[in-house]
């Protein structure tokens, strides 16, 4: 187990390094630079280049990034908050916390609502409730996050002003409601669908027949024997869910005007603020990679057949 | 006849009366011929895989309805623009910011006026800010008659009207002379000539004002035309991206699976790497990176493929490139899995033994067998491509005005959501319906093509 | 067999599956009875309805399958009249079942011990965890699993195929049922393991005095363990009798065919195995006459027209074939 996790962490570091390389290459390929503006003279730009080391060969710049990152130094912002340490911007201005709170709330909602709904649908297979849930989840996975977010905004904040239009810094509970629902709805529906399918699949397995032959009660049959097995494919999907929630946060943070990491990343790309692009990419990627690792370990807990020590999953 | 005793009989027959009970004759104990034996065997009609799949798909009501709805969406997107008089890019300055089915003041005047004449041409209702009919020679075909006339002076902010029964059938009314009840203060008759002049332009009159069904945007563009066009763009992006994924993923997966060994190992590590990258971060960067070089390239290549791609614009082409770079991994995994599974099959070994080349094995044996999985995955890839495009457009990175996609329409609508929620609802609903119907068609295909997967 | 000697009696049982394509009569009017401490083999090829028949006894038929006629009486009680809760109490307690594929029949995510103890606790909630565990270890030892104390906490994937089947048997017998239904319990195992499992079942049957319905398509297994045999073909019992009668004096052409297709140790080594030609009938569209007629080498005209009645050869040996009613039927009658 330990050696497996170690191996996975090494692989994660390698992946992050490659992501850094790709990001570095791409952001340098964006036309223009952070210091371009109407009043900036060529001389001032040259000075700025020198100041931030952008005049050095690309390979040296990249090496500097890697070395500094390994030391925990994320550099300073080049444009958006020029001169401020990127670490401060991301961690001390609440951006990271807000995005994490939002993302984890959405993930929790998707899991805590989606999986039980899927079980209920599978348990009452063929009933009106199952029918209703099937329609809801099928439609749910066809509604893009931004559509739902804007519709919620139009309905609950504009038409019936029950909730704040601007969620802002997510200080009170009410400001969480719409962003979290918009962010998690797709995944709630997807998880419900997936759980239902895999639950029905599990119910048709031979071991369920064995348990029935033993005289196990139907409720226990579902909750003990079918559920744990049917969670295996569901857990596999949680990695992509995390990545998807980060993607969705770009939209949700701009729609509800939440100053989080997702929104900041989009802005930094537009502004060519290289250090911020690099830092947000690395942090968000690390988050997804970390989530995948957590998922794989959770997988091992649910399914004793997976032995993490042997071959890399 | 002599019988054995049959005490236990489900027929409850007295064994001594077997003969009478069943009405047996000596002939009954003659050996039956093979033909007689075969005649009682019920034979299944053998059905080909594809026909069977088609039968299963047709039996699936939900998928059939979804298919029907998707065809309606296709008609809306591709046939619709030909049926309405508005264009996605034209700006009708007199009709800005209209809600759904609402008429602008000028349109209302013209509609009222149209009751008092047969047909008209209203310059203010045309695209552009200062539309006019230029001076020159014109002909009008209306009601089987041809009217020829010469305009000595351009007319603007006016209605050119035709009243076939009047003494002077063709006349011009200035907008400012129109009353609310559709009457007019004064009109200027147009002098008709007997024969059309050389090179006269035909002018088409209409007799009603076509409503802006979905309303118009702030620049006076008709939103139904834009939604139709946006749906077109979204569907084209979805299908093209899915095909790109199909081609790249199949080739990559097939090579990896067939080659095996070290090649397979390396190729699969690459797949895993791409898999673990949160692709949207890279996609956003890519979009920004690619836009300018693509635009420059389109400007330099105005013929052939460059012209086609140039029409699509850099936003869409960079989405294609993104799919080609990042989104084929799932398909590659599926194809590799299929290939590995099929590689074990006897008939592939037979082909190898007969000296068939690897390319031939891929083409003739593996792909046809994997086609079911490919069709399903491709079909489900279309909605995910549409999702990605709309997501990028929503963030302002995909297509930009005057071009439209369903995502960019939603994004544009966001600014005015408090006053004109319709502007969001129409494209959002169409987008949802397209994705929903494609998802359901994909599910139906999966059930039909791969009965083993049926849950 | 006297009335009170019968553990279970099945009369004219009919089970149908209602598929979209139509009604499939998987079991079409079968009758038999089984005494205490008796082992009956049910032999037939795949799709002959032998498993379906067993599932209807233990109440495991799943949609779209339904019992549509006949009766099943267990110790004088009508099983078909049981409520679902009564049926659940009955399952695993009075009758238990082991299945063909031990690889998939144990839940992969729970330990063997957990699954064994569950069989106990779901019929007796008062039993303490320690007692249940003790009993489970005893059972594992009984079925010949070494180091049961340790093994009980392992997962199914840590067991070999033969061991899993042993665990299945332990689980089935833990409540001391009166009847064990074994649905091809050795089919998925290696030949050497097969022999061990059969040996174990024989031993346990004698020790525990359990009756067994042993479903198989392997006649060799039947000869090994069974007292009586029913031969099924296309949803009907075509012949039943004592194991020796069936083996040494088969009456029905299908039984004869089965025996001829099986290698024998007592042959001179030059005999050829004779397969039964043709494929089983389509149960969606069963023929009017004898179900076996289209494949029968000795088919008569009447066979295609009319289902045959049973002929009784005494000592419980019956067979349903028109040939038995034929005048001067030479070989057919020679058994008696």
C-alpha cells in the first residue's frame, strides 16, 4: 500500500512536470505579452522583460519555473496584480479556499444525492418514481452547466428575488445555494444514472442469487450485497467528476461573480499573466491528480480484489 | 396389439384402452420419414446482425422519438434559414431589442398600412441602417402582372406600395406620413412604363411583415435566424469533432493493440498521461494560442481547404484541433480493447497464418468487428463536443459575433437576462434538446448494437 | 413410497417464461417425489428445464418466469401458497442450494466468514456473533478447509475454485437443511476437484442425512452419488427410475442416446461414442407430438402427432415413449 502510494505520487509529480512544460510552451505561444498596453513604450517593455527574466532563453525560464516551484516559490504576478506574490494572490486572498469550498460542496452534493437516488430508482425499478428519476436524470445530463446556472439566476435571483444575484465571497449559506446546485446538478444526475445501471447490473449477478437462496431479506440484499459492488464503477467515475467540477467552476464563478480560482484562471489567460497561468494550472491539475489518487485508494477499500501493492493500477 | 402396463400416466389413461383413447391404428407405428420429422421442427429465420440491430432499434420507442426529434432539429438548423426572410448576420436597425413575437413601431405602422394595399416594400425593415432603394430601373411581378418603372431618385425611410385596383397602382409613402390606423397623409405615385428597360432589376414585394419569432438582439439581428444558424454550427462542430476523434482514436488504438509489446506500452502510457491532464485548462490555453495563427493562416490561404476552414473561423477550427489533440484517448482505449479481444479470435490467427498483412487485418477483420462499439462511442461523442464548444463560447473563447453558436447565444443573452430572459431560453432549450436526443439515440444504438451491454 | 416418507412432492409442475416473443414453457408438467435421505439426480442437456424446476422449488424464479400450474408440497405444506416472507424463511433454512459457478456465486467484496454467518443470522437473529463465527468455522472444517480460523476472514478471490465450492457447500448446510439442491456443482471445476467435491457431498449427505436434488448433465456424476434419476428433455421428464435401472436398462430413446454418447470404462475400447443428432426444439414453438421425436432415431408417425403417456415398468421406473406401447416391441419390452 505504502509503496503503491509512493509510486503514484512520483507518477503525479512527473505528470505535473509535463503539464508545466505544456503550459509553458502554450502560454509563450500566445501572441502578445503581459506588458503590452497603449501607453507602454518599447523601452518600458524591455525593462519589464529584464526585471522578470523573460529575456532569458525559454529553456532557462522553464528551468527557473521548475526550480522555484520545487522550492515552493510561485513567483510574482506580472500584470493583474503586478508585483504581488502569486502565492498571496491565490491562497491569502481567499481564491483557493472559495473554489475548494464550492467544489467540495458540489462534489458532496452530487455524491450524497446522486448515489441514493440511483439506489432508490434501482430498488423501485419500473415504478413511477423510477420513471420520474429516469426522465429527470436523462434531461439533467443534457443541460450544460452554464444554462442551468443562468436559468437559476434568472428565476431565483431576478424574477423572484429570493437569493442574491451576486454570490461574491460566499460569506453566507444563501450565496452557496445556486452555485453549488448548478455545479453539481449534471454530476448528481450522472451519478444517479450510473448507480442505477450498476445496481441493476449487480442485482443480476450470481452472488445475489446465492444470497437470495440463503434467505437474505430483500432490503439487505440491496443495501449490503448489491450496493457495495455497484459502487465500484461509480467510484471510478469520481475522478472525472472532480475534473468536471473544476471545469464547471469556470462558468459558475463567472456567472455568479465569485472571485475564485476558476474565474481567475480564465482572466489570467486573457491577460497573459504568465506566472498566474502557470500557478493556477499546476494547482488545479494537482487537485485533479490528487483526487484520482484518492479515488484509487477508495476503490481498494470497496473492492478487496484490487491489490495496490502488486501492479500499478 | 400388446401393451405394457402404464400405471403412472399424466393422461390418466387406462393402459388397456390406449388404443381407443388415442385412436391409434397400426399405421401410427410405422417409422416416420425424415421429411415428416423435419416438418414439425420450427425453423428460426436467420437474421443478419445489422437487420436484427435495426429491428431492436425500431422497437425502442424512446430512441425512435429521439431520432424523430433530432431530425426536426436538423430541419430547424439546416432548412429553417431558407424559410425565413432574415439572416443571422444582418442587422435590422429599426427592430432592435425586440422581445419574442414583438413588432417594432415601424413594423406596426407598416402592418397597419398593409391592410390598405396589396403588397409593399418597406425600406426601413431591411438590414442596415440607411437602407434605400437606389435610383435605377426596376420591374415588379405581382398577381400575374409586370410593373416596370424607373426611379429617378433613391427612396429611403419609405414604403413602396402596390394597390392593383387603384388608378395609380404603385406609390411611395414616407414613414413619417403614416398614421397609426394604417392610412397615410400623402403619397407620391410612381410612373409606370410600358416595357421594362434594359437591365431592369426585379424587386420583390411582400404582403406581410414576418415576425421576429424569438425576438431580436441589441444590434437588431433576428434571434430565430441566429438560433437556427447557431444550431447548425453546433451540430456541425459536434459531428466533425466526433469524426476526428473516431479517426484518430481508431488508428491510434488499433496500432497500439496490434503492435503489442513495447510499442503498446509506450502508446498506452501516453494515453494515460493525456487522460490525467485536466484537459479544459489546456483547452482554454490552446484556444487563445491558436486564434491568431489560424486567422493569419486563413488570410494566406484563401482557396481550397483554407477557404472552407476560413469560413468556419478560427474559434471553431481550434476546437477541432483541440479534439484532435486531447479528446481521442477514450476512443483509442476502446478500440485497443476491442483489438486485443479480437486478436485472440481464431479467424485472425487464420488470417495471420495465411500471410495477411497487418494493415489488411485491421481493415478487413478488426474494424468491421469493432464497428458496434465505434458507432456507439462516436454517437455519444457528438453531444460532448457540442457541450465543450458551448462551454468555450460561453466563456467568450469559441465563435464570436456575427457568427453564432448555441453557446455564444446563451453567453450573449446573459448580459440582458433581467429584461429578455427569452434570449437565453430559446438557444438553451434547443441545445438541451439536441444533446438529449443525441444521448437517447446513442443509448438506443448501444442497446441495439450490443445486446450484451443491455441492462 | 408411503405418503409420510415423502420430503417433497412435485405434481404436474408447469413453469413458463413470458418473453416479448411469447410464452416459453420451460417446465411443462413434471411430477416426481423425493423421500428423506434420498439423492435424486436430474439429468438433461442445457435448456431442458432442470434448473428452472429447481428454482421454482426454492422460490428463486425471476421475472418473467412464473409457475403456471401444478403443485409443490414440502413436508405436507404447499410451497406455492407461501407468502414471500415465509418463502424467505424457508430458503436457506429448510432447503438450500449450491450453484454451478463458484467463481461468481460468492460476493467478492465480503469475507467468506461474513457470508457464511449471514446464512445463519438471517434465519436466527438471536444467535450471537461469537456463536455464529464458531459455527462457521466448524462448517468450514467440516467441508475440509484447512486452517479455517484464518481462512474465514479471507475474501473469495483468495480461495481456489474447489475451495470456493467447499465454502458454498458449507454455507448451504450451515442451517442443517432437509433438502439441498445442487445445480451442476461440479461442472465448472477441474476433473480432480470434481471428484473431491463429489466425495465430500456423498460423505456429508450420509453424515447430515440431507436429501439432495442433484442437477447435472454428466451421467458419470449421477452414477457416483444418486439413488434415483430423472431424465429431462425439453421441459418434460422422459424417464425416471433407480440409478441402476436407468444405467443398465434404459428405456427411453433419449436416455439410450445419452448413455451411448458417454464413454464407459467397461467397454472394450473400440466402441465409438455416438452423439445425439440434431438440436433441441424451440420451446417457443413446441411440436404437437413428442418433444424428442424430431431427433429420435426410432421415430414413429404417432410420435409426431401425440405426446406419449408414461409406461410403468415397476419399482418406480417409468418412461414416456410410444415405442413402449408398440406391438411386438422386441427390445423395448425386454427390460421387464
